[in-house]
C-alpha cells in the first residue's frame, strides 16, 4: 500500500519519510508520557536543585 504512494512522490527517498515517521511517533509518545505524569511527581522534580553548587548555596543561606 505505502509502496504505491512512495513511487508517486518523485525525488523523495524512503529514508527521510521513515525518519519523519519515527520522529513523529517519538514526539507523540513523549507528549503522552508528560500528559500522564503525576502532578506531585512533577512538583517534586521542579523542587530539586539543578547542581550540587546550588544545593550548597541553599544550605549556607539557612
């Protein structure tokens, strides 16, 4: 079925189309993962420091 459509598109190789499909599936999967992520987990991850240096600065301020 898809072979017919690929033959109708001139000067387009199959690999870029396959790459686009793989990227699209990955992107949709990523959106689905973020959509289903629990809110409390997202808030917990947002509260984490980005590096050890910022953690040390935070602890020294207390």
